[in-house]
């Protein structure tokens, strides 16, 4: 569905709640229309006439942001240089998305679909296998495009992934924030190149930009108490870190921490265990960098 947010600016929302495998998209109408992300699904994106879109800008290479690029065969598709390899290579794409096989992708979609009563397969073009529209180039921090009455600026906002970008329309004070999405459960840190320090830096960058409106990928448009919401989003990560430090009063390995540090409910599929291991690893790295933990013997960590 299309929802107008400003002159020539539209939210493209999926037919159901914008959680995996769906995400919100942002459409800027003009002589050379721009779309940010393609995760709203084929039905929702049909409303903007994909053949007329000149440029598709991708916040990052996770499947819920890229699965419908195949609809835009007349557009220039751009993503961060750091994400281009993941975007182009099937095995690296799976790894970066935190999955082992395409079966895992369908499994998670089935779980979420059963909760919503809408199995989300029919309008997700890449659900059955790896298919992308080829890239035209890569994004650069502070790169700008003119579209209608608006200037769109790319902002590198790493942390969720190393090449994660947001896009800012200064005239409207509007930021498409991607997966700095302000959801209550906090950021997903299951990618191999996620980084807590980078995420904190990115949130501080957003606060300096001081947008009036944030369009997140997996929540409704946000306009109220944005600084407080950004702090709360990072607060989830810092509380996780504190919980880990409490556990590490007793020296333990990463595997020994798994039964205690329950980010995800049991029973856990293998790919969910992989997400938990990745997230724990990022927290251990953060703790070591900041002198909160020490590696007392190889692979064994203890609170300082």
C-alpha cells in the first residue's frame, strides 16, 4: 500500500505487518523515480509501476530488503561496496543473512506466516531461490541524488551490518533508517559483520542529523520521542552486555554461555543457534575492546 509522507514521498508498506520476509520501502516520485529497498513484496510494489523506477537504493543485502529487485529490470540497483559481494554470491548471501540453506529461509517465513495467518510466499519473488537484478554500482557516504523537489543523501550507518546505509531527505527532515528500526526487541546482530561499537556510532550520527521523521524497515513511521527511541534501541544492546558480564563472573567459553544467554526461545533451529553464537561473539568482542572482559585462556572469558 502507498502512504504519502510528503510531497512526492511515499511509504510502500507490505500487505501484512512489515516483519520478515517483508520490510517497508520508500518511494520518491520525480522525473527519475527512486525506490529505497524492495522488501514490500510484488503486490505492494506494483502500485509504483516498477518499470518506471530509475534507481533502486538498497540499505543492505539481507533478503527482506532485496528480494524483489528482479521486478526492477529498468532501474540502476545500488548497494554499499561492503555489501556487493554478499549481494552477488549465493553462498555468501546465505551466510550474511544468517542462514545455512534456502530451506531455512522458507522455514522462518512459514513460522511467521502461521502466526499472521498469511503465509508470505506468493509475492516474494526470491523465496524459492537466489535471484537478483544485477548491480549498476555501489553507494558512497554522503552521495546525493536529485529527485523531484528533493535531494536524497546516503548516510553510512554500520552496525547491523558493515555496509548498512540510511537515506535522508533534509527538506522534509525524513530519514529512511533501514534496520536501525527502533523495534522493542532491539537490533538483530546475527550477521557476521555486525558490530556494537559501529551501531552505537550510527545511532549517535542519527541523533546529530536530528530527523523529524524516521521511516524504519520493520515498524510504522515514527515521529515522536525519536531521541528517546534511539537510546532505548541501543539500551537493549547494553542490557544484553550487562547480562553477559554477570554470567562471566565465572570464566566460561562461548559454547558454555549458550544455555544461559537466551536471545531466542527453545527449541532453536540450527540457524537460530548460529544467530545466537554470532550475537554472543559480537558482545564478547565489544567487552574485550572496552576492557570489560579478559580471555583468561584461549576461548575462555571472564569479567574484569
